[in-house]
């Protein structure tokens, strides 16, 4: 259980968001649900990183898996993409989610580890349908110059070398360190932040929105 005030602002009363514990509980539950629900706004967060020139970068990604106990978020990517290299140098990323239905914005600062050809990628690859796997079969890296739009991704009827796609495949394992929760309610916003220490112990406080 979290310390600090047990109850949030009056605006949240009756909205099942009346304590830090409940906010966290709802957040992880909604994120986990979103992994399997393509229609959920939480299914496609923006992941912001810092590149090799110390400049910010951001892109849409698909949330593939959530492990609540270990505060892990999983995303698939092409190991040749620029963020792959950037994350080796600067292993932090911020996931930004906005769910219009609940009017909640989440900003989750994470420490990111890249998995390549290990048990984590094997499991993620197994879950990926053939269409998704084909995206990893471009001859050149994402972001490199192409002769034509969409060049390089094999069509659905072309026979492909599945193993070659897997060699380009990577999974990002992101562990939440800090969560900024903003309920952007029409009646007035409320905001809280959560921090996890090295032992995984969480602390929370309300913030002025
Ligand atoms: C709806 C949508 C979902 C996407 N999902 C992913 C994803 O899960 N992983 C990924 O690496 N790129 C994904 N992309 C592509 C990225 O936004 C980005 O263009 C690509 O990863 C190259 O970015 P980078 O040069 O920053 O590495 C997605 C794009 C869109 C529009």
C-alpha cells in the first residue's frame, strides 16, 4: 500500500480514482488490456528517446505486453532502426499515452533494454502474425534512403525467409521508473506522480496540474 494521503481531490470522488493505489491499479490494468485491444487508444503510445546527438526523438509504437509486477512494458522493433542504436547509448525512454475515454494522460519514464535473438524475442516473434513479420524483411535499415515508396517489404504472396526477418527483430523491455498521471477532466484536472526506487518501492504525491 502506498503512503501519503489516502484520498484525492473531490473532483475524483466516485470515479474509482480516489487513492494512489487505485490509480496505479487502474493504470496497469488498462495498459494490460490495451495490449490485446487494437481499438484502445492506449495500444499505440508515443515513445520518446534521446538520440546520439543528444536531441529528442519520438515515434508511435505498439504496446505488445505488460508485466505489472516487474513494471515492464514491451515493444517490438527493428534492431537496425535508429532508436535501437540510440537506446544502447542512452537507455531511457518516455512512453506517452492519452486515453480520450477516461481523459487520462500517462507519461512513463522507463529504463530500456534491447533484446535480440534471445528467449524474449523468440516469444514475441512467435506471437507475431506473418504480416507483422514481413516488416522485418526489408534489405535496408528503417530510415535509410529507398528507391520507391514502401520499397523492400515483401508482398503477402511472396515466399519469404522467416529466419532472416527474425535476425532483424528486436524487443524493447522498458521498466517504469517514474509515472506522471494526469486526469484531464472537464470539471478540472488532477495530477499525481509515482516513483519507484531501486528495490521497486513506490512513492506517490499529488501535483498541481
Ligand atoms: C500505428 C503505428 C505503429 C507503429 N508501431 C511500431 C512499433 O511497434 N515498433 C517500431 O519500432 N515502430 C513502430 N512504428 C513505426 C515508428 O513510428 C517509426 O516510424 C519507426 O520505428 C522508425 O523510427 P526510428 O527511426 O525512430 O527508429 C509504428 C508506426 C505507426 C504509425
